[in-house]
C-alpha cells in the first residue's frame, strides 16, 4: 500500500519516495518482494499517483511483474486493498505490506507465509511497552479473536501491549469474500482491513499470530524524525554485518552505505565515509576519514587519504595512493598518478590528469583558506623565522 499523503513529512515528495540507505522506502519493500519470488506485486497508489508510478516503473526489479491500483479517495486500509482485488489470482496467498515500512526481513515474511499455508489468516504482531495508536490483538486464551483499532478500543483493550504490525498473509479467495463484507461503522468512518479478522473467526478460519521482537522490522515512517531514526538503525546493522565479515570500521555509528559494498580481507575504513552504488574494496585497502566513494573498484593495497571523492571510477589500481582532497570521476587511477594528485580533479575526458597546484603552507590573514585552523592562521600572521648565515671563512 502506497496511497497515503504523508502530511507529517511536510514535503512535496510522496512519502514512499523518500530515501533510506540510498533507496526509496517503497523500493525496499519491492526488493523484499523480489527476494520472496513473488508471482506479482500490486502497488496501490493514490496521492501523487503518477509520480509514484513513474518512479516505480523505472526501477530494475528483476522480472517482478508489477501492476498498479488507484485508490481515490482514500477511505481506509480495507478500501485500499479492495482496489487491488481484480488484479489478484484466487489460487494464491496475498501478502499485504505497507510502502512506508522498509526494514521487514524476507525471512520474517517467509515464516508468516508458512503460517498462512494457504488456509489460515496469519498476522505479524509485536509487543510494545507503549502501544498507543496501534491496533490491539484481542485473544481468548492463545486464539486471536479480533484486532481493535486504538480509537475504537475500550480502556481495558488499550492496556493490551500486543499490537498488529499492519502486515498479514491471507488466502486470496478468502480475502475477496471478507473484503466484500466491510463497512465503515467506526470512530474514523473508514473501511478497516483489520475487520476481516472477525469475519475469519465467524467463518471458522484459524487466525494465527507470528509474534516478533524486532520493532525496527515493522517500524513505519511518518516524519523526518522517524526517517532519521530508522536510517541510523539501518546503517548500524549494515556496519555490524560488514564487521562480522572481517571489515574494520573505526566507528560503526559514523558509517553510511547507500548501495552495495564488497570488502576483501583486512579492509580498514575510517569515520564519516559514504559509499554509494556498487563499490568493491580489495584486500588491505585503507579508506581515510570523510571520503565519498561511488560506483568504484579499488584494488588490493590502495590507500585513499581523507576527504577524497571517487565517483564512477573504472578502477583504482593496486597499491595506488589517492592523496588528501583528491577527486576522481569516471577514470582509472594508476599508482604513479594517484601518488602525485593532491587536490586534483580527474576526468574521463582527459588523457591524463593534471594535479592542481599544491596549497601554500602559509597564507596572509586576508586570504586564509576555509580549511585552515586557528593555529595555521596564527602562523600565517607571524613573520617568518630566519637564521643568520654562519661565517665559515678563516
């Protein structure tokens, strides 16, 4: 589902197209569908539908069949899924996901689909210390009997801490019959998808809850603050995965991967580095602080000094050294060239790269460079120290 307006994002961009880890939120969800080998994905659009649809159609989704259903006006989650029904085959299982919940793991969803088994209604649930705003799972013993939305819940039901995540797996034939019975007689005047639970119970269909403990997997994004919080969780998990493979990160909290990073043994990455697109680092590569590397291949033993920007480089050769402030765009960087490129801009269109003039070691106060420290400024203001020549004549 990707039809919501996302008012709290306070942005002209559709909420599901905001980026996390270098990819749109909705792209994360569809990439997960690819991992599940889904037969088809139906994207339900509404607010700024044309923009969302055009963006989704531009993504390479590895032969995932895509359809779009439009929800206008937006009358609730049940109404949203109703728009997709003509595109769903009766013989399958429908997995309902939200376009603003990007970090649900494929293995979690496979377990949920297994619980459904083509016969049951399976819900993904979670225990929260503060469940305010979420639909509550109402049980009789261990059996799930209903989901009650927060606004419709009694005081006793609001004390329940098990919540519905918004993700379910349901036999498609059953889903179609239950959605036809929805009404909007509730506090919000909307068609709730969660009402199908009571229909399943009435029809004698078992309702199963797969309860997880990882809240990030079902965390939705409704504001820039929530987006930033989930970004850091995502980046820390990527950093931890790399360190488990042997990569040494100076500080995993100051690391950003916005694509795919492949590291050989004994790779060292300093703080504040950003990797975009597809990047390969060979054995023993050392990346200095605050570098930006995008779509590049860096061979064994290369040393990239701090504040270097390498973009779309065919290859940084074995044992090369890129000096401070170097910038490479769309070219191969050889060992001898890299060693003498300080503050150089390298371009694909040039047969060779001409390094810029080296920076002066002292500057007058009126021309102090922006990167100069206070001590550098003080030295520049002081007269040079000179030593009188020694008289060696007899």
